[in-house]
C-alpha cells in the first residue's frame, strides 16, 4: 500500500491528466443531457443516470481528498524537520 504523500501525488497527477478530466466531463455532460431528455415517468432510467453522476462526483471528491491529505502529510513532515 502506498503512503499518503505518494497517494496524494498520484491523485494530483490523475486530476491533471487532460484525457481523464475530459472523459469525466463528457460522461457527466452526456448523463445530464440524457437526464433532460427523459420524461418524469422514466424513474428507473433517471435513477441510473443520477447514479452515474454521483459516482463521478464521488471519484472526484476522493481524488481531491487524497491530494489534500498528501499535502497535509508533506507539510507536517516539513514542520517536524
């Protein structure tokens, strides 16, 4: 298992990866467009689309959290020097 600093650096690298960010943005945009094109009675379809959006948001939040944790660990280590 990698430590917090390594995980933070890896997460930051992923968040800077243009291809990954573009793909996530496109998936979110397509899901939103699909949601708007469905009618209110399409509950199951809309629920699936909502779940996709939530999964993308959760992934982004987790990566952001890893970046923050890594920075805090690095700052803590620098303070203790």
